[in-house]
């Protein structure tokens, strides 16, 4: 295995690809970096200066792999090398739609990854094409300037190895040129005016599941919720609101990705500090039922705000799409955080609209819709 990695790295350098070593994974998928919670096992640089140290110098490459023979192989993209990362079924759906709208991609080198594929293409060297995530299409990532890809026969943390698709091996077919429409999409920067929390949707269909769950995980992470609670919400949301649900492995991957980014300040996206505290309290109270019944006085005492401030915070959360409020008799209201919807799908509505599961009930489908 070690000789194959070194031999492959040298062969890639002979094609003028800039090479550098990456960490490897063991049989249990653990990263050689030693971190128990590594967010990119077997995918991040092993050399001290990362992709900036990528080189075609055979002597340096031999030195790297003789020092750590099982290092995965990283190729720095850009300078004429454009790689389209098609991630899973969602990525394949996005690519199919693009090809239907424009034209089919040419036959070129293709590498099979842990859950998708990398499509290698050449691109103009006089045009700056920045690496991006889901810009050309959902779960379609561009690896060009400032990026890199992992190449065969590197090992994926799922246990399989990266390998060239049989009919698309570099030794058998030439590297094709990226079509103009793909270059245009890769160079187009999208601007977003969406408010913090506005990505929450009631039902998630194919083509929007990964992106929505990823953003929801990021929102909850930004609010300061413990990671285990965020994971609990996202897994429940997937099982109940995604049609069809994603596989657990896909959910695990998007959660890992969400926590690989630094936490943002929700207040910079339009959510006040008070609203953040109110939402976190309601969310934790709703953990097992998907909703809670609270009075504003109780919320006020818990979060340290006046009742009028609590009222304003709840209004802001409603406008942001993060909370749905249902009137209830007395001083209490029913609060439905818009993060998962398990009980919302078939809530037990009892006598006079009570949601107490101990009361006389009849099965009434109910889903709170913004």
C-alpha cells in the first residue's frame, strides 16, 4: 500500500500536478492527527504549510512519503486544473438538472470517492476561478484556486479507497476542457439577503434536504446549544420532515461539516441577544415533545428579561421563521420551535383544544405552517 501511494504521488507530479501529503485513517476511520473529534479525518494536510507547500519536486515527494508512508495524496487545484466534486445523490440530481439545462459534460477523468465522485477538467489559466461550495448547484463543489482534492489510491474514512472509474482513467483518456457554461457558473458570485433563521422549512424534499439540515445545524450551533442536543434535533427533523429521509451516514457527515466552521454571532444576522436566550430556553424545553406550554412570566424569570421584552423577542423569532406560537387558554401559550416537527405531524388534540396527552383525545393531523 505504501509503495502504491508513493508511486502514484510521483506519477501525478510527472503530469505537472502539485502534490502534498494528507493525514491518513486507520481501520476504524480514525484520523492520524490524533484528535478524537477530528472534523476531516484523512482529509487535512500533514505538512506544516498545507497546500501552499504543494510541489512537483520528486525529491520532496519521496522525502514526505518515506517519512510517513501511509499519507493520503492531495493535489492542489487551480492553474488550469478544475475539479467538480459531486457529493452523493443530491449532487447527482443537481448535476443532472444542470446538464439538462445546458449540455452534457465531456468524457474526462473521473475519480470515485467515499460517497460521490470527482470530475477532472481543464480550465483557462487566465481566469481566476475560486473554489466554492454548492455555488454551481446544491452538493456540487468546485475545486480550483485555493482548493485541493484527494486522489487514488488514498483511503477514505468510510473504509474504501479513492479509485479511478474504469472507463475514465487518466492513462486511457485525455483531460477534457470544462464547458463555458460551467466556468460561468463557477465565476458567478451569489448574494444572499436572507435573514438569520429564514432557511427553516416545514417539509424538506429531494434537492433541499442536505442544505436545509446543514443550515439548521449551523443556526442551532450559533445559538450555543450543546452539540448532542443539536444532533438530536437534526436526526429527528430528518426522520420526520425529510421526504424521503437521508441516511444516518449523510446526516452525520453534514453535522460534522457544520461544526467544522467557526461559530457566528446570531446578532450580526438580525437576532437580538434577548431573542437568542428566549429561543434557546424554549428549544430546550421542547426537546422531547417538539413543543412546550409556557407563560411569558416563566420565560421572563428563566432568561432574566422583563415580560414586555420577552413579548418583543417572541415576535422577532416569529418574524425570523424560528418560532410558531399558538394561542392557548389562560396565560400560557404553545410554542413550536421550527427546528424539528415530530409531534407536529400527528398532535393529539383533546378536549377544548388541549394538547395534554392524558386528556380524552382524538387523532387529528396537525402541522404548524408559517
